[in-house]
């Protein structure tokens, strides 16, 4: 799991807690801040998934390159 994925999950959870707290206390600012944190979390998760996909693809290419070294072109 990429670091951004983890940060995104944390942001989404804390955002949800803030949103619920804002609704419960009728604090619109806190509610809005919670919703914003959730959106930031989703973006971070998406970036983490993209980064992890790139890392996986590069690892796959390196592995394939190593397997093909012994072959004649």
C-alpha cells in the first residue's frame, strides 16, 4: 500500500468524524471542513493508487527485462 493511500484513508475517516460532529452540534463550519477532508482523502487515495500502479508496472518491466537477458535478440 502506498503512503498516499494510507493518508487518504486517515483523511476520509477524520473528515467523516468532523462531519458527524458538525451535524450533531449544529456547527456548519465543522461539517463543511469534514466534507472537505473526505474529498482530500479520496484524492490522496487516487494518487496513491496511481503511484502504486506505476511502481507495480515498473517492477513488472524490470522483472521481464531480467528474464529476457538470456535470450538472443
